[in-house]
C-alpha cells in the first residue's frame, strides 16, 4: 500500500481550455466548502466513468493531495479486473493507491441485511480506514445527478420524511475527523462521459448495473423510463427540483429545531442530555421531533437507524404516553416529571 508525501498530485496543465466539467466542479467545491487547497482527499474509484472522471478532474484542478482507493466487494467475477484497472490508472498518474477487500456476502449474512446495504456499509468503513491511514481530511465519491434522482425516487416509494426527500447532500460527516464529499452531485451522466472522452479516459462497465435483482437497477432501468414515457419526459428534473426544495426547507427547519433544542436543554454531556418538556410540547410536533434529533446527534446516535418510528416513540415519551424507549446506539430516553433524560447505557 503506497502512502505519498504531502505534495500536490496535479496534472500538467494542457494548453487547451479547461473542460466545462472541471470548471463547474471547481465552482461546486467552492460553493459548498467541500475542500480547501492542500487538503488530503481519498478518492473512491470503482473504475466506472463517474469515479474515473471525478479523480481525473480533481487531479486537473491540482490543488489537493490525492490518494486513489478501490474497494473490492468480493461479489462479481470480473472484480479483479476492475482493481487492476484502477491500480494501473493510479500508477500512470503517479498517485498513491490503496486496495481494500471486503467479503460483502459474509457481511450481509452476519448483519442480516441485503447485499446492496452490506456493500454500502462495507465500502464506507473501508474508505474511512484508508483515509485514517492516509491522514486524509475527506473521502470523495462520484455520486452524480442521476444517482440523486434514483435516491429520491427510492425514498419516496419506500417512505421518507423531509430530510430523506432532500436526497444526498454534497457533504456529510463520516466520523468526527472525516467528511464524505460528492463533488459531482450536480453533473449528469452524459456530461461525465463527454468529459472522459475529451480527456482520452477509458473506464470499466459494471455488468451488474443491468441486473434486475437490485432495487436501484430496477428504478434505473424500469421505473424511471416508465415515468419519463408515461407521465413526464422531464421527470428527472422534477425530482431534482423537489429534492432541492426539500433541502432548503429542511435547512430552515433544522435551524429552528436547533434553537429549540438549545432552549429546552437543561443539562448536556457526552453521555447524557436532559431536556425540559415544556418548550418541546409548545412547539409543533415536527419541530419537537427535529429538536430531539439534534439532541441524539449530539450524542452521536447512528442517524441512519433513526427512522420515523423512532421519533414517534420519542414523541410518545414527550406527551407521556410511554415512560421510556430504547434507541439505536445504546441510548435510552426516559420521562422524569417535567424532563426527558437521554442517556447512553452500558
């Protein structure tokens, strides 16, 4: 495993003008505060067009210390070829390369989750481990606008709240010292492939993208084409607008909820938070639930495991319907007179 020194792994600037994707991605990074000059970033590269374009554009920008990482999920027969392809790309660019292998089927069985979820969980754990070894400040992944459309549609059908409706965010925490960034979240697939062709970049095709066994592939190949054909030829744009509006509303409500949390907070530590019920009960139920979410986030509760049902349970504690509830992350909520006590067990 190669670990490079802290220098810029930048491409030699061509005499030709910058490609539109490079220009727009650089502006997107600045607008959302994704990276600063000199920061170390691990780029997750699967070998597909999206991730190859991401790594290439970051390299051309030339302001960051890049490490290329490839996660071998142990699922597909041609996965070794993908790993070799990415390793050769990193060698060509003289960029540090990290290969991490995970046994996705075993992880799925052990955690009693689906293959897709196991692959996602294992991938982010592996990328976080690589980032720690590389001393990276961020992990960059190649989710693009098409992925955002599929994510929003999946959440609508599955059932989601405002936060889920907003889709993926350009930046979020992976842990206390590491952020996940999505510099291509604005870009369409055609624009990404056009960039690759203009730069003379080749890429690998994941043949499992055509299999109907996976939920996201069903949405991509069956459901979205049906919506475009039968209801709205610009269904993708409509879903992206919806996600953007939901994100703006979520941002405003989150700020109000944070103020409510601070107003209700009587005691706060790493292991315990005590909230006065009076301010929470006076607020609309949505804001009260979001304030409770802020309290749980302050205790590092696993946000992915906190679905609507969990917050309904918390609101039941707030109104006195139940006296206690156990939550993910070994956190328990108990009603004591005029307070709610959130504390970590064990």
